[in-house]
């Protein structure tokens, strides 16, 4: 599903990853992180896809909201588990969205 974001400007956090073979509750924790993110002040939505490379883009109203999400206790634990077990590599990018447009049939 494509996130319905407000009129720019807003921020996008792009999390790109490759996985290890370890799946120890990965899907459950990913689902919990999505549920928890929705509850965070400043959260605007997210989109996610996974094949050989996983990409999750979350949208936020401001940088403070992103910093607060990064410091969330459950999120910190998930990040640690990701580094120790789930991810072979990842990269996070934080971007200011200055313009967006869309098409729908």
C-alpha cells in the first residue's frame, strides 16, 4: 500500500537491508515495529518491500520525531537484534521531501 502523506515538506527515512539466514521472530518483530511506529508523534506512514534487498520508507513530520523513534526502547532492542542476527548489511538515509506527486487510474 502506498502511504498517504501530507503536502510537503516532510521527512522520509529510507532503510535498505540485506538479510542473513536467521529468521528468529523477524516477522513478528517487524510487525510490532510497524504497530509501534504508528503510535509515535510525527509518524505519517510507511511503505515496505522485500526481495533480495529489503526497503522500508517511513515518513515523519520533522527531525525530532525521527530522533524520538530511533530512541524508542522497543525499537532500540529490535535494532540490536537486527545487527546481531537478522541483517548482513543495512543503510539508513534521512531525506527531506520537498515535492511529491502521484498518479492513480
